């Protein structure tokens, strides 16, 4: 029996979004089930709710905003110390054709094209994320842009709270 070329070339064209959602809505690696509540930890899920609209696993186009906490040198009240600093990542999953030369991980298989691309911009400022959402992605998925802006607002409050906690800690050390 010969190998089928279809799965190697373009796996995304084999299954529709609806079929993929039906297969993954109850069982995927990003789901946390506890006390009858199902929460999604998918990096491309903006709300954390396990719905078809918010799922990054089954959608061809998806957005995600994640945070990372790094220990960095921070100067607070004329004092240098290591403190946790919040950094943001903008994750985008889209349908795009990539040339063979750019497909590094699939080089040995030599696919003709790849129709799903996952990009992640690391250490992006909140201002850059808002600019990207309002300008670059306004025609991307109109249903996700307002949800992403709400998440950016919540994350900015989280970052500000973290900054003030670092300042209070610097005052305690100084005293």
C-alpha cells in the first residue's frame, strides 16, 4: 500500500472547523475539568471558556494574549533589586501560504504548501498589542477584537498591580 500524499501536504484541508470542534470540544490537552466546570488553558483562547468561538484548537483563525513573569533588575526608590516583571505575548493563528524554504521543521518531508501558520510575538508592550488589534487585525476576526481589548484592559490592571507591589516591597526593604 502506498502512502497517501494528502495528509502530508495539507492536513488542515481534510477536516472542517465544525468537525474538528465536535472532536475536540470534550477532550483536548488544554481542558481543565473541576467541579462540573470546564476551563480552557489554550494560549489562543482569550476568555478561558470552552466554546467554539473561543477555541484556538479547532479554529483556522485565532488570537491569544498571554503573560510571562520574568525576574529582572528593577530600580525602585534609588535601589536596584530583582523583581518579577510582567511581559506580554501576542499569539496569532492564521491561514497563509508559506514557501518551502521557510518551512524549517518540515524540510525533510518537502510539503507543497502549509495552510495554517502560528506566530507569536514575545515581549510586546500593551500599546503595541492595542495598535495591532485596532489597525492590523481589525478585519481579521471582528468577533475576537473586542474580547481581546477587554483582556488587554484586565492585563494592564494586573501589570500595574504588580508594579505597585514591587514599589511597596522596595519601601519595606529601605525602611
